[in-house]
C-alpha cells in the first residue's frame, strides 16, 4: 500500500488504514452519493450539469464516472456492480432534478415565463412560484414539489393561505401578461394552472374582493384569449356570495371579449 500511494499520491496508506479501522468509507466527505447525503465532489458538479430530464441519456463522461465508481465499490464490497450503479444513478438523479428548486435563478425563471419560453425548463411556471414564495412551500420536500404541477401547487398553497395563493396567481398573470391574448397561453394559465385555485370556495371571496379593486386582474381574467370554466366559476361565486354588481360588471366585460361564447 505504501508503495502504491507513493506512486499515486491522492492519499496515504495511513489514511486508508485509518478509514478501515473506523469503519467509515474512505473519501466519504468528497464522494458519498446517497439520496440523503452528497459529497463535496458531487455538490460542486451539480451547477455544471445540464437541465435534468428524466428520459434523456446522461452525458457520456458522467455515465463513465458513475460506472467506474460502482466498479470500484463492487471490487471492495463484493456487491453486484450493476445494482450499485442503479443505486448511485437513482441517488444522483434525485439531487440533480431537485437542484434548480434548491438553488433557483429567479431572474431566469421570470424571463422564461415572460417570454413563454420553456425550452430550458418545462416547469418554469411552477419553479418561479417556488422561488418567489419560499416560505409558502417550505413544508414540502424537493421530491414532493417535483411531483406537483403548477395547478396542484397553487391549489395546495391556497388551501391554507388563500392570500398567498392569490399573490402567486398574480405573479404568473403579471409576468406572462403580454401573451394572454394568445389562445394557447391563455388556456394554459386560465383554463388549467389557475383553475383549482379559482374554483375553491374558501378562496373565491378573496378573489372577488380583489376583482373589485384590481382592474388589471379583471382584464387578465375576463378579457384574455380564453373564456371557459374559470370565468363561469367566478360568476357563480358572485351569486353565491351576493356580489350582484360585480357580476354585472364582469359579464359586461365578457360580452366585449371576442373569445366569449355563451356558457352552456
């Protein structure tokens, strides 16, 4: 061992023997890779990796690194190298996919939603909300957040914090406002992402109150290129909560919207 490490001086024989006596893996601080922990080597690597995509092949150099690591561990542990590789891959994927949530670039996310360009991050709308409202999402792990889409996130937040849910809604609408006359964008936001929030009867009174004082929000919700269930839900909420004057105003705006057809 001494001869070997004199030639390859990345550590000493004494350090290896010390690790063996302590029962602690050698180089654990640098190279540990589990779902729970990450060594400094992997932490320094994550910012330089491309955007994680579940079904996209790894860069060849990364595959070879992890494959080599599993071979080394297999040699010393006797475990099957392919099983070890699968475990290491699963652990790295978990950290890699969560990295943008844990280290968000708010300006980049805002630009993606403002330009409606999701070529770099298909979940930019959701990730923008997570980055902009960290206190509202701190109860969920990164793994749990990754399983949510934008609609589910807004729905869950608005269940316990309706005001925050409405603030999130406004952030999306204000950021993507210049695209709300594009049917595809308007349908995604109003017909999908905001639907669960706007049909929640706990949140509806607060939305109606906001509509009475926020003309910009009124235009975004009732004069965009999508008219459907969301607007119908809010008009029915006006009946439910006794907001007849607001309903009349919203209906008059819908009548001016060229995308409006009579509700069924």
